[in-house]
């Protein structure tokens, strides 16, 4: 029921633990803007959007994004209004270190100081990701994640961050979704550096995992009060049919996308079957024995999981092809395609419910993913660090509508509620879920989808000075937080 003060709910069927973190998430390049201001260096994404505007829907770019860099106090006030007790964001490596290494940019340092202090003053716990895909361009030009030196540069950057903010940040994550960062950068080539090379993909992934492992060691060796983990997507993968070919394809897809990343992080070693598979294709990464020793069990304090949709793997992959629906037109011609010849391809679920961008809505996938995290290490604290739905939200100022309905995103409320229900079930089964961060706090630069695909609790009016408006879902979520359930 909507009242003047927002929605009220009469039944509390889903009660959450009392210390549960309720938040939303963002990433620096997707919201900050001020791309070449105040000493910030260019990132690989700033450059990509300039060099290849045609590859981004409606030629969008992150130069201004949501202008959060200038409007941060207003944004933190809105987060507080929405009653969040947590907020996940990322630091921009090139804002702090314009060349990726060397001297710190004092204005960048001061920006995050102000952000963290304001959040804490508002009772909102920061959950900080060190790397959410905005590699400094200077490092990209020296080979990026393909270059072993990037590992050392990343660790040095992380140590700066711990020294600058470690006294105030309770939760750190090293890297956001290493698997998709690598797949999109080096396999699908939909994201920069836009390379099609399995060999380079596996090498870059190895370096990323090394950077993660060393950073965790450094954090734990330091005198910090907080906890550190990583954010993995851990996409649930099902066989398209029960044929042995599809089951083998699902096992391979799960190994390449999930286990190749989860196992080093949680078990301290690469999965043997995929190691052998890559060895057979001469794809193993160059590595030193010492590096493999950096992967240890029990190194992380928590795991962050991002979940959007599941995959159905078929072994009938006769072509190599990748495509993402960026139009949001719900057009079968635009359906997402991910097919690796001779390995696996992802197919649609004929019974599935799909968004206009062709992403399936399947909350049960999140339940299985949470159970899986628990099975890797019983009792490990798990945060759902991203979960959300891209919609074509619209502003409607009809005088008959209360302010809470100026952006009526009921579909987002339904989506979040369905996913919270399965989180509640996971809790009942004993999974140690500690918090939920909806993607996203605000409509933002959705990578190659540009700005049409809206994810936020806050509507950003791109036709009117980036004005912020709370959507109906934000009032609903506020009531969930205030009741610690719904
Ligand atoms: C996650 C990323 O994979 O998916 C976010 O961590 C991203 O940065 C989100 O925005 C949704 O993806 P997209 O491409 O629809 O914006």
C-alpha cells in the first residue's frame, strides 16, 4: 500500500538478521564523471569510448556519467534518506594514481576521504572495491593485465588505499568479477582491450588472480581492523538438456567461468580438469611456482557474489560468436549470443522470463549460488554485492501521482523482493549471508549499453541537468530496511 509517507506493508514474512547490511552498489567509472578533471588520468574505458564511440549504444561515454564527483554530498544525503546502512563503491585507480604508478593525485585522495567521512557520519558502512574495470590507460598501453608488472602495480596501489583509508573502511574487495572482466576484454572482445585470444585471456586472468592473492596477503600483514574479500559473479550454469554432450558443456563452462576463479580464491589451487583442458590446447598461463603458492585456502575474510541471470550450456557449438543485446528492444534478432566453437554455447531457457535486454529473471539461481559458496567453505560470510534489473524507467509528473510514484518501477520492486526471498531461504538453510547491495544506487553508464538501461533506485534525468529523483522502489526498499524485512 502506498501512503503519503511511502509504502507500508502489513505482513512481515521475511525477517532478516539484526546486523544485516542493506545497501546499494556503484562503480567509479559508471557514476563519477569528471573524467579528466582534478588530476585524474585516463582509464582504458575513457579511451575506448573516445576511440570507438560506435561500439557503445547511442555513442554514450562516461565523461560526465552521473557527475557524482561533484554531487557526492547530495548523493550521500539521498543514501541516508533511503536508510541504507551500507554502500558499495569502487575507487578509481587512475583518479588516485593518474599513471597507475608513481605519485598520488592529492585531489583524488581528498575526494575519497570526503566520501568515506560523509558515509560514516551518516551511519553508512563503506564497502570498497579496489578495481572495477577502469584500468589506468598508461598501464593498458604497457600490456595491461597481460603484463606481469601490472600485478606489482596493483598491489602498490592497494597498499596506498589501505594506508589512506584502511582506518575507516570495514570491508574491502580486491577485484570486481575477474571472470567477466577477462571474458569481455579478451574473449568476446566487447570491452577494452578488445582482444580475441584465449591464451591472452588465461594469462591476464592469472595475473589478476595473483594481484588479488598478494593484495590479500598485504592487507592481512598490515594492522587493519577490517575484512577483505573479492567479488565474483559465480554465474549458475545448467546443462541445456540432460544429454551427455550438454552436461559436459555445462561442466566446461562452469569450470572456465566459475571454478577457474573460485578455486584459487577459496581452495588455493586451480581446478585440475580445466588445468588439463587448457594444457591440452596449449593455453596454460606462464607462471612461477612461487605464484601458485600465493593461492591459499582460507585467505579471504568474506566472499561477495554478484548475480543477475543463469546460463544454459549446450555442447552444440559450431561457431564462435558473441553478441550482447544493447538496444533493450526485446527483439529476438538482438538476442545475446555467447558461443565458443567446439566448447560450449549458451542458449535461452524456453520457459524463462526475460528482460528487454534478454537477461533471464531466475531468483533460484541466486539460491544455488549462495549454497555453493557455503559448500566451498562452510560458514564463510557472504555478501550479495550486486543484484538488480535494467529497465526503461520513465519520469511521470502527472499531478494525480504522489511523489513516490513519479518513477513507477514496480518491476524492480518485484525483482528485488523475489531475490530477497531466496536470500531469506538461504539464511534459513544456514548460509551466512551478511548483506545485500542492490545494483545500483543510481542509473549509470551501463558499459556498452550506455544510459538507456537503467538500474538505479535514483532516476537520473539526463535531459535536465542530471537531476536525481527517487523511484518507487527506493521507498519500498527504505521500508524493507526500516522493518529489517518485508
Ligand atoms: C556487473 C558489473 O557485471 O553487471 C556492473 O559489475 C554492471 O558494473 C552490471 O553494470 C550490469 O551490467 P550491464 O552491462 O547491464 O551494465
